[in-house]
């Protein structure tokens, strides 16, 4: 195949930074690797040969047994606030960056092995991953990509042939992760905490060159960098909320400077709408609940701004004023993205003054009535006029009369716009998914994979690849969990 590389053609810009930015390290040797899955579409995007990736030679690379020519494996250094508590040194404790490739669209992409053994940043951990977290990240990251949400991607997953001991012995596995980069807010904090202003500057220049080149020409490049990261995160978090996604562990070391969703640990999609929903087993105070994600996003960005102050202006007071102005744009940017997204979900093409009340009232009613978030919005396009589309919606409410009252208001609002019912139906179904990675389905796929059965994983991946299509015959995958199927907690993979 013309233009397809058998193995990645690496060009490793991060590894050319000073050595205090990372540690050079080799992946562990997997004793008996076995391929779980290769992402053919992503391989094509990266210009990689799917036949080679699926071969025994490709498996050697994906499992860390062979480091191909041009690769320069490193573990990146970073710090971070974890549940509000600052840890000055974290770093890649179970991940190794193999290098960077330039994809078919000219974008530079990191290729990283996650679960590939100890690094100098492992802090006593084994640096390995069990199959469960690998399966979860593969499913959810690829589902997010299919939903159109900026995210890291999963190129491949393999089992290693050995066991990982957590609460019990589990099959070991490695995820090959692809990202715009793995620079985090915590990466900036690592250097700032050491008083290494030159390190912060080198990192900022690297990020500008790689992600925000237009900032280089601004009168204040580092203020411009902050502006762009704030805008990217505001829009990203709005998109999370619009599909009911809960990251679960929004520590500063889990927030990408590139504006991608990264580090799918105790993540989940909400079933019944409730802003207080938390799934992480260690988030007992609700710090990272669904509805608090915008607040935490701003908190994290404030920590980033603190690291950039010496670069923004030599006068600290002047720098603080600039940073505060930049941070002040987060709220309006988020609200605009979130409100516009909700209007699209409701099939509203124009903006009216009372839309805020219409939207707020339906969300309040959904919360009170334990309404499934995804099903409500997906079914709404079929209820533009009174009739048979009502019952599937009414059935989601504990008190169906609340549904009736709101539908009457919504239909009156639709009547003031020009689009036809079919145009609106198509537009609504293009933003309201029929299928999300329901937590109970993900857990079923994980439990089966732990026993060597990849059937549920493969079936779920096929469904989630087309989340906005109705897919007749697969309706069960859209159903919320039965009471006995509910997953109330998810866990980190360490």
C-alpha cells in the first residue's frame, strides 16, 4: 500500500528537550503477548500498515518486546494536584512514550505504551496494567472519538502473558495510546514547583510550537497560550456534559494542554440525570462529580496560570492581572458552548430569551424524575407533535404529567421556527446519541475479557462505532441498566 509504513517513522521532539524533562527507559518484556485488538481506522490515519501491526512482528512492538528504529522511549516527568493535594513529583509511572509520528493530516501524534512496566516515576508501583483498565480505556476513548469529542485514542491492546496482582490476580495487558501530546497542566507544575522558570519557558515554547503556533506571533505569546488552553478546556468540558460523561479524576496531572480528554480511569457515563453523580470509588466528597466538572476545570486552569506568571510579565502584579483576565473568559466560553449544545439537543435553531428557562426546567424535571439522560434526548426528536412519540418519553418519568407540561411548552417554542420536522429530527439525532458505553455493558465486557472471552468487547465496540445510528436489532445496547445491573463505582487501574 503506497504511503503506508510498516512501522512508525518517529520524530521525537519531546525527547530533544533537556533531560530533566523525562527519563529514558525501556519497556518491560512481555513473556507471552497476545493481540486483543488493533484499531484499523486509526492505523490508517497514522499511516501504519494494519497487516504489519497485526503480525507477529507488530505484536512484538505493541507489547514492548522490540523497540523499532527511530523510537526513543521515555517516561515524562510531571507533578500534579490530586484531589486538591499537591504532589511535586508524579510522572509516567506505568507508561512509556515510544515517540512521535506525523499522521496523514500532518498532525504530530504521540504513541505511548500504557502498562509497560516500571519507570523512575513508579513510586513503588509495578508499572503494569490489568486487562480491565485497558479494556475500559479502549472502549471509552474510542466511543468518545465516535461521539466527536477530542480525546486520546487507542491504537491497540494486547495481553502480556503474565498476571497483575490488584485485589486478585488478573491478566496483564498493555494499551497503545495515541495523543496529540501527553503534556499536562501538571507538567508545567513540575518545573514551577522547582523554581525552574527556564524549564517552564522551554515547555511553553514547545507547546506553542506544537499545538498553538498562532500564539507565537501574539504580542504576549504566553498570555496567548493561556487563552488558548482555557478556550480548549472550556469547550471540551461543555462537550463532556452534553453527553453525560464524567471524567472521574480531574487532577491537574490528568488535564491535557492540547484540549483532549486524557486518562480514562474511574470514568463513566451517567444514566439517570443527576448533577451530583460520582462514580470514582475514591471521590467521597463529590469533588469530581458530573456537575462540578466546570468548576474543577477552572480551578485546574488557575493552577496553570500560576506557573506561567513569570513568563507573562516580569512584574508579578501585572502578570496576575493578565492571568485573571484570561481566566475570566472561561465561564462565558463554557456557558456559550454548553448552552448552544443544549439548544441543539432540543432542536432549537434560533435563540430566544426564554430558552434558558425552558432548558433549566427540563433538566430540573429530569433530575426529580430520575430520567435517563441519553434516552430522553434521543427520543425527543420523535415527539415534535403530540402522538405516539409521547409514550416512550412519558415512560422515563416517575411523574409523566411533568413530561406532558414541558412537552407542551417545547412544542409551542418549536412552532416559532421554520425548519421542518424532518430537518429538525435529522439535526437532533446527529447530536443526541442512541448509544453510549453504558457502565454495565463496559463491566460485562471487562469481566468476560478477564476470562478470555472477547465477544462482548467486540460486540460493544461495533455498536459504539456508530453512536448516532439507530441500528435496528441492537436496541438492547441503548437500554439503561436494570436495578441489579447498576454500576455505582469505578476504579483507577493502579
